[in-house]
C-alpha cells in the first residue's frame, strides 16, 4: 500500500474537500441573499399585477407598478386609511413614508403591530393578523382607480397560501385571484396555480345583495345557468381540503375581521 492510500490521508483529503465545499456553498448563499430577496419581491409584485390582469408584454413589472399602482395602509379595525394625522407611532410614520416597504407578514408576528385571533374568528387558521394591511389601488390611464388589490392568506391542507384578490371598485366583482406562495401538493391543491382554474374567477361576485360574503367553492363544475352561479367557483378536483382553505381565507379577509370594514367604507365613500 503506497503512503497516499493510508486511512489518515484519505480522511484528511475528505475533510479538506468538505471544508472547501462548505465555504463555497455558504459564500454563495450569503452573496446571493440580496438577489434572492429582490427576486422574491419581484415575484410578489408580478403576482399583484397578474391578479389585477395588469401585466403587459414589453413592460417591466417595476414600470407598471410605479406608473399604475398606489399603495396604501388600512387600519383593519376601522377600515380607514393610515394618514399622517393618524400616524401616532414611529413605525406608522415610517410606513407612511414608504408603504411598499411595510411588511404585513412581519407585522402579523410583532406583538405591538398584531392582534391575536380567537378560535371562532380565525376561520382562515392564521392565529394572528397585522392591525394594518396593505392595499394596492390600480389606476387607469386617467388616474381613476379601477381595481382594488387585497393581500389574502390562510391555511389549506399542508400550508398557508399567500396571494392577492383583485376586486372592481364595486368591491364585489372579482378581477382575479392568485397565490404566490404555498406548499400544497402539485397536481392536487397545487392546482390553485393552474391558469385554467384561475380563469374561472373573473366576474364572480364575492358578496350577495345583503352584503354577506357569498363566494363558495363547490365540487364539480358550476353550471352558469344555475341560480347563484356568479357566487360559485369549481372546487379543485381531488383537493377539497385546499379548496375549503381557499373559501375560508376569502370569507375571513372579506369579513368583519379582514377587509370588511374597509370595503364597506369604499362602498359608502368611494376609494
Ligand atoms: C400524498 C397526498 C397529497 C395530498 N395533497 C392534497 C392537497 O394538496 N390538497 C388537498 O385538498 N388534498 C390533498 N390530498 C387529498 C386529501 O387527503 C383528500 O382526500 C382530498 O382533499 C379530498 O378531496 P376530494 O373530496 O375532492 O377527493 C392529498 C392526498 C395525498 C395522499
């Protein structure tokens, strides 16, 4: 046996190789962290525009976002926008300066910025929610608000689904629904991302004439000639549990503990 085949040398080479590889991997992870955060934000912004059907070929997400969207913060209890007069705390003033940077998901985990939901209230199974939520107002070429885009989230079968619901300014007619993050099973609950399923949503009505949340996901395919078809969407095939999660999260965010008070104000006073 030559000296290079000794157990000691084999272990030394293996150890050195491990150290070199771990340095390469960790350096890459640290160096690319900023890019990853940027890509994630870009993907979220793309989803906001996709929900409102605002993506345009040849135009960047950033450009459309900057030219057509106004970002505001809403007090979920009162349904009122956060304004300079109402911003009594330092973080609120900072959030007003740059509402795009307000992190609603982080706020939901921060005691002074969140509210813990009781079991009865928590139909979306999210445990706690931020006191202030972001809303995105999409404007037409003349600067008139035509779509309200709301961040929504709730538990499916395996994961919390995070997405956006876009509504017309009547606060009832759906422009689009899409999720940018979840861990449901591909081919089952993961079909929330299927463009064919997403295409079922535009035109559906989320509230009935009495102002109650009426949108439901039903097994099978909805016959447009049946009564209340505008309040029903096909559930995902073989994925009733994820579908129930989607229905629950919509009921939560459109209800009194979500954007209900805000949307009521929009109906009374405009956007
Ligand atoms: C490995 C595995 C993954 C599954 N993933 C999902 C899922 O992501 N969403 C879901 O609703 N159901 C999922 N299911 C099926 C559920 O257990 C349940 O059977 C289904 O939601 C019932 O829907 P159905 O009444 O339309 O058949 C999965 C089942 C298995 C075995």
